[in-house]
């Protein structure tokens, strides 16, 4: 079992719809969770982080964390073609300032 | 504020040669990380510096890889001698002591070993 699992996609949504990206992780003791956006050929860009169970909203983005189910999700409301990218889920299993473990990413395509 | 920078952006070398990658973290970030993405795989951790000290090098694949961070500022990652399987994109990231380890990534160095 991979430490962080994501569906590779592509996930296609029409412009203006809600895109839902999902991630599961294996280490129940994981402390913090991150979503990175990566455009083709570019570096990962941190867009959201969450540490507590529940929802965290930032603009059009909402991160959801359920530690009991070991599940993290990212919702993108009013999806735009510029949101088309690969979204990487990353988990800090040890807490503190340690390494993060990445999933393989989900490719999102927003269709105009 | 300048972001994480890496040099070179691309490097093409032959098997057996040596390559040195450089990373300049965001100013004031004590934590510096090296990661690598091999084609088709996830980004994988290589090592973590806290200032000039190696905090965790559990991800370094073998002793052909040597990382340094003299003076606690920029870091170098040397591969000697390079092998075909070393090809990939090498990312550097940094984070400050404040916050919750939000890591900021550089643009990466694409290494191709022929």
C-alpha cells in the first residue's frame, strides 16, 4: 500500500463546476496535510494546508480532512480553465519540520 | 521576497560523469529539503537540512549522492558518478521555523543521464 494515494485521473469538469480531488493516506498518526498545484514543467505550488479535522476554506478552494477515515480532499468551486493542472496531495507523517510524502497527483482538466 | 532558486534548470550528462546541482532557499529559511521525481513516479524525499546540519538523509539512494549546505545558506547536491537511473527532476524546497512546515519549492533541475 502506498503511503499517499491519489487517483491519477484525468478528472474532467466543465468550467464553472466543482472539482473534487481525493487523497487517502496510510499513516494514522500523520499530522499535517498539504495540497500543491503543479502546472506542466513547473514546480509544485502550495495552495492549501490543513491540520485539523473538518473544512478549511480559502477563496474558491476548500480542503477537507477526516483523520478517522484517513482521507483528505480538495474542492475547487467555480472551476476555471486556468485550474487545469496536476494536484499533489502531500502528508507530513511525523509532524514538525520533517519531510512530506507525496501522492502521484491527480490531473485536472477544466473544459471551457 | 525571492523564492527558492535552483541551478541549472537542465543538465544532460553521460553515464559516469559528475553533476552538481545548486539550491538557494528563501532567505531566512533554516529548513532545506531535496526531493526527486523520476518519470511516472511520485516526488520522493531525499534529505533535509536544518541550517548546515543534515537532519534526515534517509531518502538518499546511495553513496553516489552527496549533499552539503556549508554556512547554512545554499545547498549543493552532487551525483558522482551518475547512472542512468539518476535521471529525473530534482526539486529543492525550504521552510521557516515558524508555521507548520509549509514547504516552498524551487523550479527544479531536470537531469538527464545518457
